[in-house]
C-alpha cells in the first residue's frame, strides 16, 4: 500500500506531463489546420532548414561512428587501467557545459587570423580557411559534443563479445583487420545502433551548436524554432517545427527498433 | 599476441585513440590558454601572463549572481529528482502491476524526447495557466528532465539488492519505512549518490529547457554565458569558460570517487 501511495505522485506528474506534450500540436486557434506543416515543407527557406538539419545529423553520426571504434576497442579490450583512464577522458568533456564547448570551438575555428586553427595553418604556410559559420563547424562541434554517446554503448557492446571468439578467428589465421571486420564489427552492431540513434537524435534537436557555430548562415530546426517562438512569436508555426523535430527523432528510434527486430527474426528463422 | 586483447593492430589503435582524445579535449584546452592572455581582446597565441581576468570576472555581478542562481536551482532540482525518482524506481523494480512497462517508458521518456521541445511544451502550459514565477517554472522543468537519471541509476543498484533482507527486517518488527531506510537505502546509496550528482550536473548544464523559461531576474549560468559570448570580447569570457571547465572537472572527480562514472552513465 505504501508503494501504491507514493506512486500516485509520480504517476500524476507523468500523466500531466504526457498531456503537456499534446499541447504543441495546435488546438490553439481552435480550428484544425495543416497549414503550418505545409509551410515547413513548401517554403524553400524552411525546407532547406529541414534538409540541412538531416544532412548535418547524418554526417555527424557517420563521423562519430568512425571515431568511436578505436576508443571503444581500447575501453573494452585494452588493459584495465588504460580503459578506465580513457573512459574518464571520454566522459569528462560530457559534463562540461555545451555552451562552453561551443565557445571553445569558436576560438579554435575562428575565421581570419584570430582562430587557433588558422594560426596553426599560417605557421605551416597554408592559407586561412573559413570554417566558422558553415555546416562543417556545426558538424565538428556536434561530433565532439556527442561522441561519448556513441563510444559508451559501443564499448558496452564490444565488452559483451566473448574474447575467445576473436582469439579463435585469429588462431585460424585471420588478420587483425579481418577479425575486426568479420567478427567484432557484426557483433557490435547493437551498440552501434544505440549510439547512432542517440547521436542522430541529439544532433537533430540541438540548439546551442548551430546557434554559436552555424550563425545565421547555417540554420537548423533548433535555431529556427527558437526564432519563430521567441522572436517572431509565431506559436503555431513554432509548435509545428517542434513537432517535426519530435517526428524525426521518433522515426530514427523506430527505424532502429525495426532493424533489431528484423535481425532477431532472421536469427530465429535460421535456428528453425 | 592476444594478451592485450587488441591483437597486432594495438599500436595503431592506441595512436588513433590518443588523437581522438586530443580532439575531445581541444575545446576545453583553448579557453584556458586564452584566459591568461595579458591583452584587452581575445587573441591567439596569448601574450603575457595575467590572472586579472579571473579577478575581474569574480567581481562581475552578472556572473556571480547567475552562478549562485544556477547552484540554487540545480541543488533544489536534484533534491526534487531524488525525492521523486527513488520511490518511482522502488515501485518499478519491486512491484508488478498492470501497465508497468508503459509507466516505465513514460518515466524514462524525457531522456530521448528532445528537451528543447519539452521546454516549449512547458512554456506553453505555464503561460496558459498563468504561472509567472520563473523560479518555480524552471524548477519544475529541471526536475522533469533530471528525474529519469535518478530512476535509472537507483533501479540499476536496486535490482542487485536482495528483497529478502527487507522482508526479514519486517518480520522482525520493523515498519515498512524503517525497513527501507535501515536496510535497503544503505545498499542503494551508490546509485542514489550517482543519480543525485548526475541530476545536479544535468540541471546545471541545461539550456534546452531553461532557454524558454528564464526571465531577466532568474538567469541560469548557460543562458548568461550565451549572452556574454555575443557582447563581451575581452579574455574575461575565456576566464568564465575556464572557471566552468574547472567546476565540471571537479564534478567529474567527485562522481568518479563517489560512484564510478560508468555507473552514473548507466552503460
């Protein structure tokens, strides 16, 4: 009875919470309309924002995937001390405020002579590059910010692979690359899926990174929704963008679950 | 060659790992490097050495009041998350009732639901019910997004606790609450501490909910930092960034000492 009593509070809150999220879907003006969604898809300016958001999220996810494997391998398979040290080094930046990290990237990527990167390039005799306020700045920043979200589930998945399987492949003459490609990689797919889902969702719904690194030239859904609601006060359109963002995140999560399900089913069929 | 578990590719993997860790640390290193520059504007490479920017920032009323406000908000939000999350975790792990999976998904959903949208939904609700108290609004938002972390870490440590012990205490005459407090609570303490600290850090860093709910007299640190970046051009801003980095590193060490980082992340 005690537990049922203390459950009323959280459940009450959560029920209210689920009700809150229904609110953005309109019902503000009274009349049901799809005009806001059509506007998001039909007006070039806004459609470009959607496409840019998807492209940046995709590149960030792919980049994070490549960078995450070496780290995850060391955490899961390296000597315990080193694995622990790398874990701390991977998680530590995660607890540093995103605004601060975006600011750090602004210092590094700064255009002209003030940026660290351009200073280093001119030292090497290479021309200055203009990265800040382009999509690449957002991608680089997002990769650094969200990489831990890829490394941790991946390390957990690799840790669950029996090392004997890899040893067996190696004993049978497989090269390191072949063992990785044929054994480690396929067996780590569940962790990779979780990581990709997280990185993609977080990038697609971020605000600080496109605001500070993309500027007014590279808009994403997060900056567009902020502008529509806090500057233009167009609540219905803002809410439609927010809902579109949720749909993108949900689609990517559902796609991952469907993928896992299909793998599971094909395994079951093989077994039968 | 498998004693290190990485095979012959080990040197290559270690080199790559070093480079990638460097990449992760880059945006944390340079604000610190620039904050000691003895120039009236931000420049690289820094010239001279001075700590005057730290002195200036620590006397800056905008920064100190905002820091104080963030500490207050995050501490109270973490307390709220623990008070709300712990009973929820106990209920979800120990009891079976219809709709349990649904409740569990609901409780954890703020973790994957874009918090930017959570903030918008809350702003919409607060303005339609006329709730103008920015502190209360921020507090509710922060409790909402931090509670799932507490539920997750407490659940993780609760599943390894033997419920028989609490039952034994009950048989010996302890009340339900006493049995929980004296028997189960000490055993889930690491999960509780990890959850509370993580809730604090998450709330302290949160901007996605705060950006919709703050007002001019209640400005959390990330929002203050964001506005300073666009109107402050001396190394003072780098000093603020460095102070926040030091503060985070302190939290990292605290988490690692008290609970273990990986447990706190629940991976």
